[in-house]
C-alpha cells in the first residue's frame, strides 16, 4: 500500500527513497507531445506500460489522447476501470484465462489485440464468441525490431484472411513498432529507421487494401522516434510512453527539437553516511532499475553513482573531496523509467517543493 503521505508535505520532510514527479515539467512534456501530434495531424495513443497508473492515463486522455496502449491484460483492466474508452494491447495474448478477461472487458470498452500467428487469432475468437463481444485485430509487422510480427505483405494478407473468417474479430489496422530505433542516438539514424517503417507499413497496407481488406490505422512509434515518425508520415497513431518522465537512457539521444522533453521523474534519496572520498545514499537496486545503467545525479555532474546494493548506493566525486553532507537530499535520474516505476507503490506529484497528491501505481506488477 502507498505510504500515508499528506498533501502539502515539503520535499525536505519526505521519507526516502521515494519516486517524485515535478508537475510543471510533466505538464510541459504533455503539451509538447500534444503539439507534435496536432502539427502532423496524427492521433496520440500514449503507452500505459510506462507509468502503469490510471491517474496519469486520465491526464493524457483529458489532454486529447485518442486512446491508450497497454502491454498486459491487467493494465487494460485498470485503464478501463478508470474510464479509458479505447485500449490497444500492443502484445500477443495467448493464455485462455487472460483472453477470457479481455473478452469480458470488450463488452465495456473498445479493446484491440495484436496478432502475428493464426493460432493467436483462433484463441481470441474462441474467447469472444463465448461472451458474444468483439475485439479489434491489429496485424503486427516486424519493421526492424526482430522480435514479434509477420514479415512482408504475403504473410500479412494470409493473416488478414484468417482474421476475416474468425467470428468476433474485426481487422482495424497494423501495429508497426520499431523498438530498437527508440535508442538510436543520432536524429539521422532515427530518420532512416522511421522512413523504413513508413515504407514497409505503407506497402503492406496498400496490398491489404488491394486485396479487399479494411486497414484504416497504422499505429506505432515511441518516445525516441516520435519526431521522426511524425515527419515520415507513415503512421496514423503515435504510441509514446516515456515522454512524460524521460530517463537517463533517453537523455542520451540527441534531439532535433528546439524545445525538448525534460526529466520530470526522480528518485529522491538521502545521504545516510559520509567519508571524505564518498557519500552513501539510501536508494539502491530496490528503488531503481539498472538495466540501462546507473542513475545520474541531478545537479551534480561531477558525482558518479557506484556500487549499488539492495538499499544503498555510493556517490563518488570524479575528482576532489566529497561535497555532500549527512542528511543532504539527492535527486536521481533513473536509467530506465518504466521498470523503475514498477518498483514503487506510488509516485508523489510535486508542485515545486510541496507535495500536491499521491498517484497510485495501480497496475503495478506483471499482471
């Protein structure tokens, strides 16, 4: 359960480690993405898997999102309970119990699923037939990520034919997400990847349309390629997630934006021990994800985070003596925001140095 934080609590009074989001920066990031989508006449379908919180999903929907993406059935259930009316699960769901849950959910809100195999189609069709609901079907394309998805127009047409013969499923479009391109550091590299996605997905849609299949939507993209995907013009929907918060890894991407996205998510930690050569803080492996490397220390470019353990981290100056004192508060920029958030029960929304409210991570876990 979330800690019993009280509205109005000052930053200096918070128990650490704790996840915080700076409200003003969050709002600027949301407005930037909204403007990007509007400028390029593209729908915004932000990804729930980043924040896993209905509170943030409602903010996004109130700011004009056409719907949201989820990665799991549990996330979709939380989002639907929060009133989100259009949910695409950008994943292949195969377990009968999870498909049964989604089939029931489809009676209350619009649900979409991704497919790259006829057996997945058969399983989903069987589930919705039992409860007489309908699910939108998206054919996932492998556009360079080398993970899920069919390859080429012939495979897409064969799968579209199978979907069209499966009761309870309605072909709505293509899923064209290039995950590996999100972390290409140079804008020129991302432009080439986005152009390739647009070319491949456009060719498949043309072939499907010529073969008599309805394919209205091409959905994909992410925070890393949002600018390049919007400019390439191949997608009708963008699926960014991390733009709300940003993280250390996305911070390494060079951007062509004159008004770039900013870091709004931090892990607040306290210095609990000091020596002349280092400081020890109370935030370690159970507070942050380290799959994309250690966190950066906000406002302290000459400090490095080293020697992570369960509940501790050691901050070491690149040169000179340790500048930190016992009790100092430190803001850490996690390397990867999504799995970091999944370690916490709640995020505190901060208005300056004052805590405004608690946003529960109500879809926390694999679910």
